[in-house]
C-alpha cells in the first residue's frame, strides 16, 4: 500500500476536487486521479463519487477521511517545519495580496528572490476582495486589515506602510474650484474604497481632520477602478502615491491638500501559525522588508 495515495486522497477531499488539489500541489490532475484510483483498488471499495459538478464522499470514503486526515495533516506540517530548518529555498511560494499593493510592490521583490534562488517558483494571486485566510493553501496572505481577531493559527506581521493622498483631475477642479482643506472634500464627489467610512488627515501644527465618506459617487475595493474614475473627472480618489505616480507626473491627476497627510495604507503579512517559518517565506519577507526600509528612507516615502 502506497501512503502517498492516502495523502493524495486527503488532499483531493480537503481542496474540494481534483482540479483544485492539483493546482495547490502543483501536480498533474491525472496523477492525483491515478493515486485515488489505485487506493480504491487496493482497498476494494469506492471512496469518491465523481460528478461533473462536485465531488462526494461515499460512506467508506467519509469514514476513511475522518480517520486519517488529521494524522496526514500533522505529517505535512512536520515536513514543512523540517524544510524550514534547512537553508535551501525551493518549492512553490503561494501569495495573495490586494491589487493596490501586489501590482506595484511584490513583482520586483518576487523577481529578485527568484533570481537568487533557482529552485523557487512564485505564484501571486492579486485580489480585489478580501482573501479568506489560507482557505486556498496560501503561504502568505497580505492584507490591509490588521487581523487582531485572527485565530491562534495565524501570525500577523506588518511589513509596509504606504503613503496615500487624495487626487483629482484638473477638469474636476476646473468645475469645482480649488480645495483649501480636508473638510472641503465633502463638497466634492468621492471615489471610495470598499470599506471606507472616513478619510483621516494630519496637518500643520498637529492639526487633525476627518472626512466622513457618505454616499460616494463610486465605491470599489479595486484601486484601478478608482484611478480610472478619477482620471475621467468623476470625483476625488484616495490612492497610494506610488499607484498614481505616473498620472500625476503626466499632469492627468493633481494632489489635493498636500499640506495635509492622509493616513497611510498599512499592509500586514499573515502567515499560518507554524513554529518555524519555511525558508521560501523567510527570504521573501526579508527581501520585502528590505525594500520597505529603502522606500521609507527615500524622499516622500511613507
């Protein structure tokens, strides 16, 4: 009996199907199918009912999965910890990140790390909505929300603070006139993020201001959508400075109330709460934090 076939069966069930399991494990779908078929033949019973829409456990399959899934998950965890103790950076690093952060800050780091470690592969999923924590077997999840409420199986580690500002097109300002302070932003159409309820600012001599985000002209968690709407003159968008730097340099967007500093976008790295961090995760976070330090020290850095 091949114990790898038992593990393949568990992985297929845990991921909800052969396709998802093959993607997560970076294995051919046919290989997983062969493993499960071989296991069924060896046990002399059907474990899975395969349909075009979903996978269903038979009674024998459900009983087997309940008996062996936890021990195999623990074995995988021990294997990950053992690899973490070694210095070889290898395997596939699976990352999920918000669009505004992933599109402009992870690519260069990923390329540099892969250039230094030939046995490493990186998969980056750029998400427009919140990512379910490790539901899809990510090694790293980047989030703009500090998960202080996260379970003990998740480790939170802040890695980035991104400068943000409020921007509008010259056409919009020509129609509405100049903006002297944050409170005047409420008189303009706002282009809000998915969870925005207020925009906070700190100003000269320790002054603070907050603009309530009520009934915005546009609401989207996708920074690219907000940027396009701002360029079209539809409203004022709060966006990270790096994300709209090209449009500002071209004169297509204008920063508003530059003497007031918008609350930065803080990005947190969320890791499965293992005792040891795998080498592939460790080197990526080290490279990212090195870039964060350089960004913070640069003129205008957050």
